[in-house]
C-alpha cells in the first residue's frame, strides 16, 4: 500500500517542476526504481491515473527503469548481483556485503510541453 503515498509524491514533484518551467502538459514521467524497493509498477500506474485526473499530468506515461541489486563483499571487495543464493559472496562465500544499488526510488526526469 506504500505505492499510494509514493505515487502522490511523484505526482506532486512532477507538478511542481512543471510549474517552475510554466509547462502546460506533462507527457511522460521517468522513474528509477531499485529492485529492493518492492514498488509494484502496476500499482503506481493505477494510483497515478486516479490522482492525475484534471491535472496537467493526466494521461502522462510513466516509464520505469529498474535497477538491479548489486552488492560489494566487505571481505574481498568482489562486486556481485544479489541472486537467489542470497547475500553470500560468490568469491569468498562470506556474508558481509554492503548494498551498492537496488534501493533507488526517484523521479529521474519529466517530459513537458
């Protein structure tokens, strides 16, 4: 259900930015979403369609760029993608990794006219 609040924030950010450039229409909103954020794109789209009614963002396309989870082993500095085997380093088999990417959630850009 956190998609509801996130979608409202995305719309507010987009409307504020469009207002600063005196745009009359938002045609696309480009979002970057890390796979660890657990954001469901279909839910965001559903809420966006509802919240954007009667705004300059109504009908805008939401574009989702998914960022995979990448880790770095604190033991041997190996960089690896999170996999089904979990957080264990594929090189040294230690479970002491830090997250490098995959938690992102932001509006990358908006297309306006």
